[in-house]
């Protein structure tokens, strides 16, 4: 097998093994680690959500106003 094929095969096998290693060794190692990972995931999901909302708004998709918008200022 050539080097590139071996690299791809090892990469795919590591992608399959990684969730198991992550759960068994990282999250189950300490309760504080699980809490930190959960809050970090929430922060990342929140940032992705805000960015996605901004991108959809920039693309012209009609979205609900968050906070005071032009519709409330004109009243």
C-alpha cells in the first residue's frame, strides 16, 4: 500500500476510535472536566448560532427582529 493510502486508512480508523477515547479517558476522568466540556460546548453552539443568524440576515432571509428594531422605532 502506498503512503497516501496508508495515511487515509489510519486517518479514518482514528476518526472512528476518537469518540470512544474521548468519552472513556477525557470526560470520565473527572467530573469537573465533564462540566467544563458541557459549558464550552454551549458557548461554541451559541457563537455558531449568532454567526448563523447574522449570515442568514446578510443573505436576505427574513428573520424575526431581536430587540428593538425599525418596526418599533417608527411607532
